């Protein structure tokens, strides 16, 4: 999140209601922009298509197309994106920003080529009409690019332009669907093409923002390449985390007794998938709070503490800096855990009784919503703890935690499948709980040995 902390501190310094709204909006965009837009788009499109009296088959086909593009683009980009994040942070730290814009070209080329091949192989044998294949293919590629752009956007301090880019894309994507209310057009192609148009506009605007900040290109298009070899555990940790978020969905598609196979292309379990997407949205407050609190107050104390060590300060000064940092960390983490828990409980209560029935969700989706909210709450807390660990370069611990998250949620989901629908989602919730407990333990051990850990790392470098 290189650069965002400085911008947030400047925004919140004004102490006005408008500045706070701007700060929270900016944090929401940079922490979960593409995910927020994709899921909100999926939900909004479903409601508009119902109003347009589009057939259930076409509505399901549209939902499946968006869902597959969203999930697999996120998983594909997860490893490269964390490498790009580290590359940008290092370049920013040493004040050499010239290679950052060039690295965007290289990273985009690398991931788009992989995605293009994967998308082609997936759609090659599909019986879908060519027009539906090409719109689905473009959606997948655009999401790959958008996820990568968000890594670079976090180093840019123009929050208004970032928010405008997403708002413009979201608004444009809805226009073709609204048109379906009045004009008879091919619903699948029209809807997906509209989303493609919206994302294309967002990508163009974000590229403009990034280029205006980093200005020039150089020959270092693939300078980030060595980071893949230097940081395999960091790559693996982020890949495991993003895969774990939706591995349980994929398991239900492949092994449950009642998945839907649509056009011999998409397999899904709609009640479980929709409950998952609604549940993902509930943890947005935690992500926003984390960005605001950790990137401002904690980051200042962290820099003060690490500087005290690197500059060879007195033991008393180092200890004071450490104690202040740990105090802020404990306070902010507790606050995030408590606020998100309260928000999740309120949303579950409102969602099951009012919101989901109002949106036309079936009874199974409503029943699955609470347990999946719990699972995503626990997974988001695990992610936050791991991010703190990475501030102190605890890559091995982070890799193990995320490996446990993926293994536990996947294994428990498979083990509980034979017990039927009453146990759907429980494997994900229990697995995330186990990973969170292990993450808390790792953080506690590290904080108790933090002086030794950082002094040892200093000696090794």
C-alpha cells in the first residue's frame, strides 16, 4: 500500500465530515475496489435483469460468466500482484520511481499472456455462441488488468481520480442492462459487453492516473523478475490466501451432489455462491479500517521503531519506541476485530430477515449466509494479522498461515460434504478459525521477540 498512508493522513487532518467520507471512500477503493465493484455489479445486474423479465437461464449464464471471470482473475493475479507491491515499495523507499511504470507493462504482459492462454483453453471446447465466448474472454482479461492496476494505484495520491474511475465504470456498465428494460436485445451479450465497456473506461482512467504520477518509461520492463526468485514464500502466501477464499466454492462445484452445469461450460452451486458473494461484502469495513488505522498511526510508530534500531539508538529509546508501537498495534487490531464483529452481526441479522428476501434470494442462500459471514470474518482477520507480520518480513510464518488456511478450509469442506446441506459452509468457517488462531499465535511469538528478530535481520543484511 505504498503511498496511501501519507494521503490518508492528509485527508483526515482536516477533521471534517466530508474529509472523513473522502478518506473512507478512498480506503475502500484502494483496499477492495475491483472486488467491491465486481460483486456489487453481479448483485445489481441480477436485480435489473429480473425487472427486464430476462429468462432464468440467461440470468444464470450472465451470473456464471461474471463469477468465473472475477474468481479466476483474482486467483491468477494474486501471486504477481504481491510481487509488484514489494517491487513498488522498494523503488519508492529508495526514491527511484522511474522503473515503476515500465514494470506495469512487463507485469501486465506476463499475467495477460498466462490469462489469455488459460481463458482460451477453458472456452475452446465450449458450445457457447462465439459472441458470448468473446465477451466472456474480454471480461476475464480486463479483470486481470484491473487487479494489477490497483497495485500501482495504491502508490498514487489522487484519490478523487481513483474513485471517479470506478464510479464511471460501474455507471456505464449498467446502461446496457437498463436498455434491456425497453429494447429487446440479446441479453447475455448485451449485459457482458456493458460490463466490458465499464471496466474498459475504468482501466483507461486508472492508466491515466498512474502515468501522470510516474511519468516516464525506461528499459526496466522486467526488473521485477528477480523478485519471483527472492520472495517465493511471499508469492505463495498471497496465492494461497486468494485461492482459499474461493476453494470451498470450487469444491462444491466439483464434488457436491447438486451442482448446476450450464451450457456444458460453467459449473456452479447458485445458493452457496450467492451467499459467498454477499458474505464477502460484509468484511469491507475491516479492510477499510485496516488501511486507515495501520497505514497511519501504526505505520508512524513502526517507522520510528525501525529507525531507532537502524540508527543504533540507545536501548532505552528503542524500548520506548517498541512499547509505543505495540500499544498502538494492540489498540488498532482490537478495534478492527470488535468493529467488524459488530458490523457482521448486524448485517447477518438484517440480511437474513430483510435484505436477502427483498433481493429475491432463496431460503438456502439465506440459511448459508450467516455461516459464510463468519468464515469471511475470520479469513479477513487472518489476512490482517499476516499483513502485520509482513511489516516485519515474517515471510515464513505468513506462508505457513496461508498454507494452513487453504489446506484446512479445503480439507474440512471435502470431509463434511457427505453430511449434506446442513453442514455446507461449516468447513470453511472452522478452517478459517484454525488459521486465525495460528496467526494470532505467530504474531504473539514475534512481538515477544521483536527486538531479537529485527536485530538478527539487520545483522544478516
